[in-house]
C-alpha cells in the first residue's frame, strides 16, 4: 500500500492543476444536486420490529388523520396572574390570536382553547392554539406565514398575555456551521501555526478539511431526497469531518514540511509523505469507517443513517488527504518550509538548532523518560484518575431527550405547557386495543382503562375511542412525570404487565405505543445492543493492531486503554448532563438522561481516533526496537519522534469538538462534550502517559508474537517504514541550496507492492 500511495502522491503533485479542477468539479456537482433535490429534515424515530412501532403502524391504518400529513405548531398563551383566558381582555386577546392564525395564508386550521376540542388548563390561565400548516415539513412553511404569526403573537403580548410558539413548525433549524464551530476552527488554525511555524502550512489542512466537509455534507443533503434524515446526522458529519480532515492533513503536511526543510525535493517529499503518513491516515480512516458502519447492526434506521453519513464524510476526508492535499503542496513548492513572518522564522531556526544538538533534548523525550523511569507510579496514578472519572458511569441512564433549546421560544412554550398541564401532557402513552368485533374491543379497552387508573404516576386515562371499523380502540394515558423520567419508563412496564391478564380473559390484543413508548423502546434496544457492539469493535481493534504491530501485548494494552477513555468520557457526560455539574457555565438548562445512541457513537468514533494515535506513537517505538535499541530507550526515542504531531492532532480535535458544546441543542452539546473529553483523555493520559509506562514494564514481552501467528499474519507496513529505508539507502542527490541533511533521491524505482 505504501508504494501505491507514494506513486499517487507524486502523481497528484505533478498534475496538481488537473487534481484541483477535478475536486472543484465534484464540489460544484454535489452543490447543484443538493440544492435541486434536497428535502427538509425529519425528527421521526422508528424502530422496526418493536411493539410500539407495530402499534403505530396499525394506528395510521385504523385511525387516519389529515393532520398527520401536515406539520403542526403550538401557540401557548398564558393570562396574567389573577385572570383567566375564559373571560375579559385575555379571552378577547387569545380569540383574536386564534382568528388571525386561522386566516394566515398557508395555515389550514387553528384551534383555540375556547373551541370544543380546545386545550385549556384546569385553572383557566393557560391555553394552547393548535396550528396546522399546509406543508409536510417545517422547512416547507413560507416565511411570510411565520412572520404574520410572529406579529400576531406580539400584539397578544401587548395586550398582556404571555405568548410563546412551539412544536415542530416553530422549532428553529439546526445551524450547520455556527459560532462555536467557527471558534473551534480558529483555535485549530492557531495550533497549526504553532506546529508548522508557517501560516501557509497551517492554512492547507483547514482548506482541505473544509472542502471535505462541504462535499460530504452536500452529498448527505442530496440524499434527503430518497431517505429520511435527522439534522443531527448532518451535525455529526460536520463535527467529525472537520476533526479528522484537519488531523489527517496535519500528519501528512508535518512529514512533508520536515523532509523539505531537510533538503528533500518537494515532489519526492510529497510522494514519500503520502506513502508513509498517508498509510497511517488510510488505516485510521478505515478503522473509523468500519466502526461507524457497524452501527447498522443495531437495526435502528436513524442510527444507521447517522453512522453511514458520518462514515461517508470520513471517506471523503481520506480521499482528499491522499489526492487534493499533495496537489496543494505542489502549488506551494519550497515555500512550505519557510515563513515570511520574522517571529515564525526565528522560531523555526531555534527548533532546528535544538534538534541538531543532542545535549538539549526536547520536552517530549523528557516526559517519556519520566514515565518510563517510574512506571508503576505512573500506572497507578493514571488508573486511579481514570477510575475516578469513570465512576459516574454506574449511574448512567439512557433516553431520547433532545428537546428544544430552553432559551428559545419553543423551549419556553414547552415550559409553559409542563407547568400548566403537567410534564406528562406532551408525552402521553397510547394503548391500542384490537379485537374481532366492536363489543369485544371496547370491553377490553375499558378493562384496561380501569386497571391503568390504579397504577401509580397516572394523571388521567381517556375513555375508549373506537375506530370506524370497530375492531380497534385507543386509550390515552397521561403520566404524572415527563417522557424522559424513570417513573414514566416504570409506568410503561406496569401497563404492559397489566394487559397480560386482560388479553387472557378476552380475545383482544393490547399494545402500548406513542412517541414516549417508542423512545423508551429505542433506549432499551440500544442498551441491549451496546455490549454486542463493543465486543465487535474491540475484536476488530485486537485483530487490526495485531496485524499492524505483529505483537500480542500491544493490542491488548491499546484495547484496555480505549475502555479507560470511553469510561472517562461517559463519566463526565453523566456528571454534567445527569448530575448538573458545571451545567451553568456550559449553558445546560435542563438535566436528564444521556442520549441513548451517544454511547454507541462514542465507541465508534473514539475507537478510530484512539487507534490513530496508537499507530502514530507506537509504530515509531516499534521501529526503534526493531533497529536494535533496548525496549525502554526505543520507547523514549520513538515518543520523541511522534509526540509533537499527536499532541497537535489531539489539541485540534479537542478544539473542534469543544466548539460544538456552545451549540443551542442539548443533543449537540452532549456529543461535543463527550468527544472532546474522550480525545483529551485518550491522547494525553492513555496514549502519551500510560502507554510509555506499560511498555517499559513489559520490556521485550511487549513485542512478542507466537511463531504460528508470525507465519500466518501478513506483514502490513502501515507507515511505510520499508519505503523510508529504501529511500534513505539510495545515493543522495545534490541539492541546489545548502542543507544540514543530504537530500533523498528524486525517484524510487523498482519497489514492489510492499515497499521493498
């Protein structure tokens, strides 16, 4: 693979104009396609094969509703203290508001609280105007209609009412690139300037990452014409695309810049950097893609789309890093090695002097020396610290929250409804009774209603609502607790336990459904599938790393280290989002269960990133060991070679992920925080502290491989070690400018497919 990537890098460098034109053409095509065929996002959650989903499908058939084909919104109005919406000025104001909403172009109907089917709180102060729009999705609603409703709400506020707008129609769309993401990119740019000591070199990874994200996201937007997609899928793709796009380019550009500064011809250097660092990029990208694509085994459509969409963006990032990036390096030529900014030029000169003076070791070897000199102390401290961070995981609760931003009008509307009608009003449980005839079905539904009323945490149970055919009936159960609480989940279990006896006494079938039941079933299914998914991913990690490092202990150590990183990430997530620690500074208004799909996403993403750092750090240590150095010295020298780029990569990923913590949606905040903490812990605690200590303790045993595996396993040269050795062994060619290190040859001919 290294030779193929080497030749690809040289070809893209040489034909840089054609490569650039091709990628710009791809960008234009996907942009035009997306703008032509894209459809609005959907927030529906389906889970095939479960009781709640089967019952929902039956309800759509037995109880058809015209409202289901149109997007709806809620205008919540509250009268001043001591007044009611049923009389006086508040009644006139809410009536005018409902009438204006009904007459607004683009609105099919508006049902006020005074109507027969209207929604009014028991104290008469709060009412809900249900607005049905002539649109299938919120994105299809015309802006003039929304502005007209905003003006009507403003007039009602002037009349003394508290008015907020909520529901699907009024929930603000998710920003693909908000202020937080931009801040993350700027921090990444600053880190790159410090690493490369060149603005030109720092801009290249940012540009390639943005191009990759644009192509990936626009491709996903085009796919909305044939599949349903949640906006969270796009956000995850942006988050991951930016992080891995910048990091993958960093690895290659760092290798290229070092080689050019040492006197290598830029074209040869681009090829060699693509064949060496590019090999690790391909391995890391493939690992992330496989882990994300494996989310499909859970068989939950929205999670499958989320995983495949993010995986597709990673594929684009890898392709750009191995093709477009060498082409851009071709446009820069020798300028990648220099900077016109005096401060950066002086910093480069100082770094070169330190590198040439063996008596002045840099901070990285000193850190590794400290870790290897007292390995047991480092091991105990790291395990103890990671154990403390992971402790909150024992209280992990999963759910599908992700409601509107509490600071938005939609969030305030939901707060008014919860305070006035109870937190269970917006998430009722629905019992579907099915029988051979109307009498049997209605009797079974009534028995169920009587039994459910006796259960704890029940506010009300509606009378049976039969279908037109008479073979189905509905009960609406309003819980006292919110949809994301453990009490509601316990109530769902209680209802399903109660129905068993009724089904035995009658010929009817009872199923519990509704959006709340669907969400609870999704969380339960994900909780059951998480161990299987972890075993699958961990097995993949052990297999791949055994092939890469041709050792047994190193993969086992890497897998255990990954579990520590995952535990610390989930522990911080529980402490912040469930317990409320630091919720104020992070802008988290409501605490609750952790998103049910977040642990699986963390496993997939952090696994790939952890293996990325493992390969870059440990492969250089293995190279030093293979060359005959003692185990501890090999660890220190290898760490000194690779720690700088891994440190920069981890800081960049942490900055990008942290930028998403500033988002308004709780879903995005949780994803950003968990990934930022996971990367920070894995890179700096596990890979750069724990790994040197463990390898020092193991000594020669770290690199042991049984004889039968040595004969069976392929020799995979991920970082192109053999390619580098062959290049160094060739006679050096003269370079037009004096350099401290002789230039490597301009071509590498006669290499086979393994880089030999």
